[in-house]
C-alpha cells in the first residue's frame, strides 16, 4: 500500500475515483441514445476496466483498516454522492427533497454500520 497517504484515507479517495468511472460507464451513455447499444456497451466495458483498477486495490488495502461491511457501506454512500453530482451536473436532472430524504436515511444506516454500540 502506498504510504504517502493515510491508510484510512487512501481507500476512500480510490473509491471516489472508481465511482466516477463506473457512473460514467453505467449512465454516461444516456446522453448518446442515438448510438447503437452494442457500441455503448463496449465503451462502458472499457470505462469499467479502469474502475476495477481502482476499486479492487481500494478494497484490498482498505480491508487493513475497515471491515468488509464498512467498505461496502462506504462504497454505497460514495456511489450516491457521485451519482447525485453526476445527475445534476452531467445529465442535468434535478434532485428533489425526496432524493435528499432518501439519501439521509441511507446516511443514517451508514452511521449505524460505523458506530459501535455497547
């Protein structure tokens, strides 16, 4: 594991970066509906290749600091943050109060995963 970044911060940064790639792989093609589906699938696979180069080491190195449940929870919260920004900035789709409330419930669940009771 690279030592120039904190072992607890490195997986978070790598998961953010991997989520940017995966969000573009899964949803970026929605702006290109005039292109053939096989073409956008191949392009999405190419983008997802880079996502794996970040996500797999992030989870491997992150497992030295976080439990598997914490890593998965972190991944889901990061996915929502990245997707919310992507939806507004790239797809130009607004987020409403219901989205914010749903994300808040998920954040509350994440709190429970990371907090130790008793």
